[in-house]
């Protein structure tokens, strides 16, 4: 079977099938492997402190709820309860990590000029679980006042999620590809044949924590500072970013180890 036949008959190629054609990449592909946790949305209503998407967040009663630069409340996107999550290298083992976005704009908090500018998005870490807010009428009132609410899911959507441990290799679309494989990243790859093959095998799609990111266009990171994929939330039957895109949150490895989530890069990549 040649490459074109493989491309036509396989939606996702296996490693041994790739190496049959490009054995010179075997050691580089093996060396690039890293752990990731796939996010599996469950059809069950979560408790306030569970790992979940949508609804109201767990939020300590003695802390100020996150607001944008205009003092409007940000919208809760997702939270990770690390005690429910399998261990992942460099990530905390306790506490809750939360992601907030802006519902007043189609960009939902992303800044094209500076994707680290957290004027309209926020990532917050609660190391201890304490008494929490139960009245979110202030948030509902604000969302009701908007002419259009921008969210990647319905306001009523709220689901618990679990995790599946996986190992993945570097994919064609992220900056790490160039360094690890010794090749130019997409779209300036060496040959059209190789590009087609690697596009199928190493997409990096799906919602996950850690691992390698996926982009519909190109990697927005212009430097190696934000080297850890903190969260990737991909469009699917429940989640719909603008034009079926994907959202990524990145952090520096040192900041992650220190549990400092004040400097995060937020990107939404659309088709």
C-alpha cells in the first residue's frame, strides 16, 4: 500500500504505519511523546466543586469574584479539581483551577494584539476549598443586560467531566514540531506527501489538559515562554467556539510548578 492509499483508507494512521514510510523519524517521534489528559464530558449534573464545564463556579465567599477592566463580571468557563484528576507532571495535585471569559464580545476575552493581556479573561487557582458563594444573581443580571451573550455553549449547559490518560507525540501544527523533528512547521513543510500524512496522524485535536496543542491556522506563540498547554477546549457537539474553532490556554513551566497562574496566554483559533 502506498501513501495515497493509506490517506484514503485511514482517518487516523497508527505510528507503525507512518514509520513504514519515514523510518528516519522514529527516534524523534518517540522522544517527543508526553502525557496528556483527555477531557470526557459526562451526562451528569456536577456538584459545585467538581471538575465541570458551565454553570456556576465554586468561588470562595471571602474572595472578590473576577471582573474585567470595566468592572463587569466575567463568565465562568470551566474548572479543574486536581484531586479528581490523575497526576500529570508539573500540575498541582490539590485545589481548583478555573477559567473565565468575557461574554460581551465575540472574542470572549482574547486580545489579538497581546494574547497574555488578561483584561477580559482570567485564570484563578484556589488551593483550599472553603465556604463558597451561592448567589450568582449579579452574574445573571449582567448577562441578561447584554444584547448578545457570547459563550461557547448555551447558558443552561453544565456538565461534569472526567479524564482519560493518554500519551501523544508532537503534531505538525505547533512550534515544537520544528525543533523536535528538525523540519519546518506547517505550512512550509518539506513535501506535499509528508504534509498530508502528518496532518492525518498528528492533529492534536480534542479537549485536554497537557500534551501538544492543535491550531486551525498557526501557533500564535512567538517565543518559548508559554511552553505548557494548560487547557485546550475544542469545538464538538456541546462546545462551539466561533467558526468551529479551538481555544488554548498556555503557561510557563516554572509558573505552573509555582502555582502562579497570573501570566497565561489565551488563544481562540477559528477555521
